[in-house]
């Protein structure tokens, strides 16, 4: 089945540690996105990538980093510089350039203790 | 991107039509209206989109006013599983640098 996978679903880390969230898609989509969602709030864009080896900052990129070495993969690193990292993180991909239909993964809930 | 305004919450009886409004008075001529929904603790799900004509698919219908300043998403026979947050988004299609901004949306409660 085609889709987007994120792992793990729940992640716990100690304050001051970097952590990398996985996002993989087998939909052959060019564009991929990372969003952050806080309780009761909408989604905010962290980073996005339209093609391999290229990515752009979203609205809240500070304290995060990404890479796009392969079309299928867009990992997100939450660094120790992110002041409030505890949140629900969602990865998405988009069909081509003519559509805004984004497919979302199941999300990773990160808790920093 | 044009800003959208949605009511924070709505109730609907199971089996009845759920009509979710969205205002986008600053929409420009080449911007589409998209609807997504998010069931608790899951990723958002695409529902439907349209430019100026009404659209229907297996999930819902989208009614866009003639001046395009508002739209309504219709779930014709709401079920308990339709309880979710519904996001209305306005975006230009066919251009690079897509950034879809999801606001707070409308929390729809479908009650038995």
C-alpha cells in the first residue's frame, strides 16, 4: 500500500538532547512537509522540500533541521535549541505541482522531559 | 494566501447534514478553496477542493458563493465518525513553494 509512515508514534527524550523524527513515503511525491501541532491548535509549518537536496524554512524553523537526500525520506531533527519541543509532529507529501492535496502521516508525539 | 474565518465549533445530529461555513473575503481569482479534516490524534485528511463551481465527491459537497467570498462544506449524512476538526484553506494551485497554513478550524461534534 502506498502511503506515508512516521516513526515512532510516541517518543520521549530528555531536555537538551537532539532527536530525529522519521518520515518516509512511497507515493513518489516530490514535495514533503513537516508541521507542528500544539494541543487545541492548528498546524504550523516547520520546513518543506519541493525536490531532493532542496528545502525551505517554514514559519517556525528555529530549533529544527531537516535533510532531503532521497525523494522518499525527509527526516526532521529537533535540536536542543528548540525551546518548547513537546508537540505532535506531522509529516506530509504533495502530489506534483498542480494540486494542493497533501497526504499526511500518522504523526509522532514527542514529549521532552 | 487569503485568510479564512471559521466558527470554532459546531454540533450536528447523526444522520443529518452538517454544513460547515468558511469566509474568505480576500480570496483572489486564482486561489482554490481546500477542505481537510483531522480526527483526534491523527494526520489531517484531504476532503475536497474547488475554484468557483460547486464540487461533489464521495465524502462531501463544496458550495462556493458566486462572489467566492465564502463557501460551505456539506457532509450530507453525518455519522459519529465525522466528529473531527475541519480546516478551510485557500491556496493558489500550480505554483511552486506550496505552504498550506492550517488555522484552528471548526470542531464538529456529531451526536447520536
